[in-house]
């Protein structure tokens, strides 16, 4: 070890992790994925009770499991409105589409 390495202070873990995510190109994807834990507050309790966000695809499609065919029909007609709510926070990349699947 040289003298400069010995004098350098340890980096914060959060700084190291942020740097690794940035280099891997994952920072924006993680920001976009915040819609999953925020789902209930973004879509409302009635919709949250019958749905569950399952995954976020690379192309910005959010896969959402829905309890019944009736709700799938209703939500497909509300897709524009739901996307508007999900994308209200413009600091993250937008969700471009919802893919509704029947919950198993």
C-alpha cells in the first residue's frame, strides 16, 4: 500500500453503491421501479386491493396481476388514467404501458 492509499478515508457504503449502480446503468431503472412499492398510494386503495404489481420490464412495461377478469376489463379501460398517476413524478423514467395478467 502506498502512502496515499493509507491516508484516504473510507467511502460511505451508499456512495459506493450509487457509483456501482451508475456504472452498471441501473440508476434510472431503479428510480422507475419505485412505482412498485408506491403502487397503493399511486392508484388508490380500491384498485390496490385487487391488484399487485409483479415486475417492471426493460421497455417500461409494468406487469400487474389482477384478481378477476372483471377488474382486468375495468383497468384496461383506465390504463391512460393509471399511467398518468404512475408518471406524475417526472423525476423518474415513465412507465409506458401496463400489462394486466390474471392473478393465480
